[in-house]
C-alpha cells in the first residue's frame, strides 16, 4: 500500500514540476493575446463591435454552402447510376443539375460572384 501511495505522490510531484516549468518557459505576452481572440467576418469583434456585417461575405458563404451540399447530393447519384431504374435516375439528376445551374446564373446576373465589388 505504501508503494502505491509513494508512486502516486511521485507522479503528482512530477506533474506539478512540469506544469511550473511550462508556465515559466512559455513565451506568451500581451501581444500574443490578440492571436487567441476570435476573428470573424472580416473584422475584430473586440475593437470594432459596431461595424455592420459584410453582406458580400455572407453571400459568398451561402454560395459555398450551396455548392458544398451539391457535391454531397451528386456523389450518391453517381454511385447509384448502375441501378435498374435508369430513367428515373436520369430525370432526377438532370432536374437537380438544371436547378443548380439556374441558381448559379441568377447569382451571376445579380453580381454575387464578383469579388471586386
């Protein structure tokens, strides 16, 4: 029983020594505190709290999500192309791609894809 207590005390002492060494030797300064703050939507939320949200950033994020979901939906379509219901698969796939292309042309015509605006 004494050996077990001695081993536990040794482990705890080693952990405390390691924690103290890490704290002493770490190079965190006040300048590094900015690196650990969140940086979202193109502005610093701590110093610029009243800056309006960028609509262009939001639209690019939505477009990314749409095309990300598109890939998730197209992959099973490609895998299931070998099934016996090929006509139903073709109609579904073509209609899905047409809807996506219509959305892409709509975004293009409204200037949502332009990065220079």
